[in-house]
């Protein structure tokens, strides 16, 4: 006896594959620098916070039209950068002027 496979009533068509949009590298860098600025930016004079803000704004522009994902990461990097950039810049000025005034005072 020979068994035959039943044929399907419709032709088999492969399902279309949909690729999600690529994640913006600038948004990822903004988030990473924002986190690094929160954890250890005081020893680098707030530079990671400033870079997080700059890269966050560029990433927001890049993810605006939807061709790249990562809009939330860009927003998080901006928030972390802005929250900590002010105190870091203030700390840097205090360290600089405190050192200058301390060296100049008798």
C-alpha cells in the first residue's frame, strides 16, 4: 500500500518578514552617558552629562520620523543629562575657583 500526502487546498505562501527599525546608536550612547554621568560624572567634571544632552538632542531628531527606534532612550538620556549637568557644572566651578582662590589667599 502506498500512502500519499494530502495536498493543501491553498498554495503555501511564505509569510512576509517585517524587520523592526534599527535602534539609533546615538540614543543608546546618550542613555549610557547619562547613566555614567549619574554614577561617576562628578570625577569627570560633568562631561558625560553634557555629551548625553548633545547626543540626546541629535538622537531625538534622528528618531523623529520613525525610521529608527530608540526615542525613549534618547528622552531618558536627555533627562539624566539635564538633571545632573547643572550640579556638575556648579561643582566644577567650585573646584576651579576654590583652587584658584585657595592658592591666591595667604
